[in-house]
């Protein structure tokens, strides 16, 4: 693994910076020493080669965030097997040694600039809209996903009805996550994050209306979480000790953003505890601006109680694990409160990071942030389109 270094300018000024903004304070997070609490959220950019290898352009893209001062980079969702996991054309993968080796320049550039980098592992399941290995998709049940495919990721029309996964295919998916984590460790990544959020495969198993199975992988919330537990446990076992494994969870989905867990705080707590006991080292809670303005309870439609915490705060409370919060945290007052009131340990930023790859340095200098321009993701969310938009 490339030695991890912290630029002298960061380490000598750390105490002063932490007084300027709580997110600028260094932290030991899930076994990783981070120079600050700013993370780049995982964002799909569909800019890998056709056969799923990371490119020099991707290395430059991630290096910009590391050089801009971010403490942690979480990569875009990366497919894990050569069966059904790929979700988008030109999505990066880590299914073989060639794909793993292609990630090495990304890791090396991030480390050289003082950042840690975690690879997000993803299986698209029923919402796959571009898979070079299969022309059909699978999911927990033969339920057509809501809504339409995402045009900015080269999709169009309704998602097809997936085939219900067989036990063999479920095992293949579990093995894919575990093997991908081993390759990620070999490639020099500082950890992996299991994507169990946003309506992709693992989230489909968690969700009652997409999981209608009658076997041990369906039914009540405990059974619906079985696959996620197996993926975490097998990935933990394969990757070995000392290699952080995070889990990203959310209520909303790419095709159903307003969805909420029907069991409220009880179901959320059970979900967080299941991930923790299966071997997760941290939890990453994906949300939206509405979750924080004002700092709202996790389930605003439920009967209100003053002591109800936000989802990240609930996750920290019931598991004792460190937590990343994501969604609407580019607003300074909100970001400060999330950290000062201990709702989360790290802040993950998406569009704000795209608009400001040097966001931590801007915050340290007291500079205003540039607004996000949606055109960088239109008509395609590729790095090439973003570059063209910047020079238009």
C-alpha cells in the first residue's frame, strides 16, 4: 500500500482549523486517521472504459478532491461480479485483476495528496439499466421497479421486470462482494463501503414492496435483512482484520425518493444493529436537505416526541459505531450543528464537492462556496460532459 502522508500545512495548522470549523478537526474514524471530517460522497459518473476499468481521467477527478483538502473520498458505486451486479454502461468494476490494477493510480494520487479513499461496492439488482454481461436483470422478486430509467446514465423507458433471484444467484452476489473487497485491499484502498441504499439490490431486499419472497430472505424486517447481514459477514471474513468495512443505508431510493421505513424508529434501530453485529465498522446514512432543515426527526410523519433523534444520531446511539451523514450539508449552519450536536462524525458532500473540489480549503479560508451547476450532469453525468460544460 502506498504510504499515507499528511501535508505539513494541514498537520501544523490542525488545532487552529478545528477552532474555525468543527469539520476541519482531524478524527480517527473506523480505524482511519482522517485529516478532517469532510468526505466526498459516492457519485456515479459512468466514465470508466467499456470493460469497467478506471481511467486516467478518473484519477485526475479524484485527485482534485484530495488536493482540495478532503479527508476521505468514497468512490462511485463499483460493480462486484460478472453476472448481474453492473448497473450502468461505463460503470467501473472490480471483478478481476485488470480492473483492480486500473484503480491503483486513483488510490496512489489520493494518498499522495493526504486523503484516505474507500471503494464503494454495489450490486444494481432490478434497477440495472446497462450490463455488458447480461441482457436481463434480477431482484428479490419479479416486481417492476417504480419510475423510469435515468437518462443521465444512458437509460431510457421503464425498467424491465426482473427475474426473482435463485438461491444460487444470491450466493453468487454474496461471493462477488467478498471477492471485490479482497481485490480492493490488494489495490491499496483504505476500506470498502457496501452499498445497501438508494434502491439498489441490497436495499431491494430490505424493502417490503420489492421483496415478496416466501423463503428465509423475505417476510418480516429481520428476514429481509438476511442478505445484507450475509454480505457484510462474508466481506468481513474475506477482507480480514484491520480493513474497514462501511455500510451505506437510506430510506429514499433513486426511483422512490420519499420512501420511509414503515417500522419507524424500531425498524431503523434493528437495521442499524443488524449491520453492526454483522461486522460493519461504520454506517453511512444517505438523506436529503429535508432531513436537516431544521434538524428534523427521522420520521417526521410519525407522532412527534421531543427526544426523537435524526437517523444518523439514532445510528450512533444504538450501535456505538461512527457515522457519516449525507444530504444537504453544504449549508454551513447545518454542517456545524450536525457535528456540534453529535448527530454524525463525518460529513459527506456530493454536488457541493463537484462545484468545489477544494471545499475544505475554502472553508478554512472563510471563502464563499461556488454554486452547483446542474449542467455538469446533463445530458450525461460523465466527466467528459462536466469538462465540456466548464469550458462552454
